[in-house]
C-alpha cells in the first residue's frame, strides 16, 4: 500500500540499497511532487539460455488516483524497458477475486494463464526441517 512515512531517511536508505541491484525495479508515478503509485519488480535470470523474465511483486496506487491510468502507465513503462532488454515475459500473481487488479492487468495486455500451476509457499518455520 502506498503510505506516507514519518521516517523518510530509513525508507530512502532502504530504497537506494534495493536499487543498487540493476535487476531490481522501482517505478513511481509522481503528481505534484507526490508519489501516487508505484511498481516493484525483479529480473529473474535464466540459466537455460532463454531470455530473462520479470516478476512484478507489487503495483499500488493511492485510492484517490485509482482508475485514472496510473497503474497502466507504470506497467506500460515496464513493458518498454522489457522490450529494450529483450526480456522474454513479465508475470505477476493476483487473486481472481481482486477484480480491479484483474481489469488493470488485462487492460494493458496481460493474459490470464489457465495452466495447472499451483503456488507453494515455504514459511521460515519450514527452513530447518
């Protein structure tokens, strides 16, 4: 969620550290010096000779700026970068019940993957056993 933070210096330091890795992306839409939306993504390098992929971890827009093209412009900007870098695909996860997100992703060319894929999560409690 886009939030205003009181400890800006900590956020800035964390963000700069994150962005030191050229495979990480943090894109923001700024209106009147205010961040109204952002996209957080990572490059997933492949070792099989195929082109890399981008995983979009988060797209978030302030509620008063939703349905105004902010999320779409962020995703479209990422698509331009991916084309320039010869990225094979962009992918992300969302819930079918998150209708605003589904509409956003489909509006910018996202295609629902009707595969037999299943998501498994390994919580830290399972790391030692």
